[in-house]
C-alpha cells in the first residue's frame, strides 16, 4: 500500500462522516427556515374541514355568573362560505347568518328582515363579532406578515388582506409539533390588545376534527365567551343555494 | 295603538271576524288545519319544533281635547289599556325538502283604549308550507315578508300596507301569498309572488284578477346588494316599479356603516284627500300621475371594546320623501272636514280613516340612537324621533329594556310624546302622550 492509497481511504471516510452529520442536522436547519406562511396555512387547514356540517355553541359568562347560550347548526363550503341556523335561544330560533366572501348577511325571524352586517358588528351580545364567528379560516382574510420561534411554538403575525375587513393585527401561537393553534391575540390599529382566545380540548377522529373549544376574553370586559365546535361531519357537498342570501329564510323555515 | 278608528283591536278584529267566517264557510276550520299538520307532520318529519311567546303591555295615555280627530273625546276613548298577546309556533320538517310552519296568536284586551272595552280573538297569524328543490324554492301560505332595507318608512312595501312602525314588529301580520324563488348561483335570484291584499278581503271571492303579482330580481356583488321589482294588478294602467340598494362596510375595527335607499314609482294614486269641490269640502282622489317615493338611510354601529360601561352605540337616520303624500293645506282641509262632521259620529269615525300615518307631509326624518349594554349587560336605552319636515311637529320615543333568561325574556318601558303646534300633524294628534310597560317571554 503506498502513501497515496492510505490518504485516499481516510479522505473518503471523512467526507462520508461530514455528509452524514449534515444529513442529521438538515431537518433542524430546515425547520428554522420553514416558510411561516406555509405553517400558517397548514395550521388553518388542520382545523375545520373544507366542506362540512357542524354544531356551534357559544356561551357567554358575564359578571356574577350570568350566562347566555346560543346554539347553531352550521354548514361550511370552502374558505369563504359559511352559514349558521340558530336553534337557541328560542326567541331567535330559525334566524340565519351567512358569510359569503367579504359579506355577512343576517336574516331575523323577529322582523323577517334580511340585513347586511359589518364584519366588526357584535354578535348577539357576546364578546365576538360577526367576523370572529363566521370566518372559519383566517387565511382567507389575513396575510402572513412575519414569524418567529418561541420555545415549542411558532408565533405568526397576520395582517388583513388589502380591501378586507378585520383586526389590524392578529398574533397566532402555533404548536410546532401538532401545527395546531394554541392562542390568538387580536390587536387594534394602535397596537392595543383588543381580545385573546385560547384553544382548548381539540379532538380529532376519523375524518378530521370532531370537537374544539375556544375561550375568548377581553382585557377590559369582565366576561368571557366559550365557543364550541362539535358534531363536525365531513360532507361531499353543500348546495350552492344555502349560500344565497335570498334563500336563507328557507333554511330556518320561517 | 294611536289611531282612533284604526286601533288594532277594532281594525283587525273586523277583518278577523270576516276571515273566521270565510274559513268556517270552507268547511275546514283552523283547528282542523292544525290537527292535520300536527298529525301528519310527525309521521313524515324528522322533528317538530314548538315555540311560544307571551307578551303583556299595560299602557296609559293623556288625551288631547283639542284634536280634530277626537275633539273633546268625542269617540269616548279611555286612558288605560291592558293588552295581552300569546303566540304558539309549530314548525316541522316534512322530509328533506319541505317544511311546515304555523303561528297561532291570541290577543286579549281586558281593558282597552277604545270605548268598545274588553275584546279578544284567536287567529292564524302565519301558516305556510315550504318546498325546496335545487333550482327553486316555493312558499305557499300566510307569511310576513319584509320588503326593502328601510327601518321606519316603507315606501316600497307594496305588500304590508297597514303595518304601524311604532308597534313591536312581532305584531306585523302577513298576507296569504304564493312565493316562488329561483336562485341563480349564490348571488342572485328571481322571485314571483302573488298575494291577497290585506285590504282586499272583501273582494276575496270576486276574481283571481284582483290578486297583485310581483316580479322581483335580486342581486349582490361584494358589499353592494339590491333588488328591482314590478307589481301588476288589475286596474293599474301601468305597473308599479321599485328599487332597493344597500351597502355595508367596516371602518377600522370599531365602526361599521350601512347605507341604503328604497324607491317606488307609480303612475296613479289610490289615495284620497279632502279638498274644496263645488264650494264645499269633499273627499276626492289625489289628482295627477307619476308619483315617486323614496327613502335614503344610514346606520352606524360603534363598538366600545375598551369600555366597561357600554358595549356598542347604534345610530340611525332615515329621510323619506313622497310626492303622493298630503301637504299641510290638505291636512288643514282634513281637520276642517272632520270639524263639520262632529255631529255625525259614524261619518266622523269613517272620515278619520282617511288619514294615513307618516303620509301627511312631503318629507319626514327618522332618527334613532341606541346604547347597548349600558351600565350593565343586556340593558338598552333607545331614543327615537320622527320629524315632519313641513310643519316640524314630531314624535319623541324614549325607551328602556332589559333582557334576561338567555335573551328569551325582556322587560321594558316606552314613552310616546307628541309635539307640535295645534294645527300640525302631531300637535293635533288625539293623544298628547302614552306610556307603555311591557314584558315578553319566549319558551
């Protein structure tokens, strides 16, 4: 064996070892460089299925424990179409709320009037606005702005898409392992915290999400609102007329 | 509530007696229909839903002895009233594509403003069957249809011509109709309606040609939506046409704004007025052709997310103009005409009905301010103002309400104050003011 052959074996071994180390390190460096927009989109898509029906319960607990409860049956089709038929309270049973692209409609069984509602209008005496309730996928209304890592989570900053109504900024905390949201913080144009929500009790089954509870709170208001998505069922389709505002009174039957 | 000669208990009671007679004559009374629906529906349905409402309203009023409509209380109107209303709703899905709905209502006046005293009735407030397929939806029966975006003046509401906007909306009664709707994708529709006019029950048995027909085309594109319609009826030389436009948007994260307009054109008037004729005052048709009525309105809602004593403030303004309305001279002639009829109570009572609310000046303004969850959750203060822009008389309506039991129960107080010169529309009102308290409960 000459000196050249011995040097050649050691050189190759070193090169192979270096490549192996690089391959081991590659996933972590890839995570650091992961597209925040991609994380946001994947997190959004993991939640409520694209086409489905579901039951939505909204409980607001006020000062001194005064509780208000609303229950709806919802139908979702894609990112921009969502309709809710009110079941509880009795007074509003049969009323229907519809979100279609940028517009929200509300049909009331009390005055039988179909009205357009702004995104920021308060929803039925809760801490939520119509946009909070009717917009099931943030990625339709918001653009990714920036992302950072913080321990086990990604912190994603979102701003409204041009021409869209919404909060000036939303900060979403997403678990790195599950890509599920843990918290959202909603900010005003002056960067004042308006409200926060915490995701709890997210359960998946065959076919996707089965149950999810979100707790909303506002710093200045002494009450909280619990939103529960349950009985989520994937559907092959929801008829287009469900999302025609002139037809929604037939959904409620009044 | 306020119109002597057109008080709900008398006006609707008269219609109810006729309606009840007609139903009995058909051999199938309303109880039979209810039993039929409840008997058949569960066998075919997936669920039967029930809902009930009770409402009671004691009220007191102060009379205006100088009113031309009720001079020195000629009509013997009382100052206290107690009104009770109960509703029972039954709704059932009949298979996958059909629904049935019936609303029974009972009204009872243990004490009434009107001299007739205690009165009561039970009637079918609404009853309809829905059938829905992929390319059309059909609703047949009695139903209330809200027509247009306006909140107080309803110029394009050619269907519900007798609704009093000062009364709770739950009291609005619909008309028997057939409504056929063809959705076009998810942003448009064509509707065809025919209905029995609420003022036409007398002609119910005459001819199907008496039934008006409405053709409506609705559309929406982003924040803008609206509809156009045409109404045909036997006796019209030309159809009546109407237009609605509506736009709503948010400004920042606290303010939302809605703007709307409704417009109606009709070739001829079917209204009357009092005018000099052959040297005496007579009731004559309103002359001329080409009448236009419209409203433009705005609604702003401001959310107070940082406040512990107020959730939101809602402000509304609505301007109404109608070329078919009376002018001040017509109103003065009407008052003079009533004065000449004071000795003939029956004719005086009939003549009172000539006047239509909010149609006695060319222009009106409605303003409303509502504060939601003021000081405490679910407590609302509302102040509304109706202003006659010709004689500057007005109605001022402050109101308080509190909801509880998961929004199913509401207690409240409403005050109506009629302000203006003695010969103005509201200054000459038969009452100076009225105070109502109410309790409403759904279960």
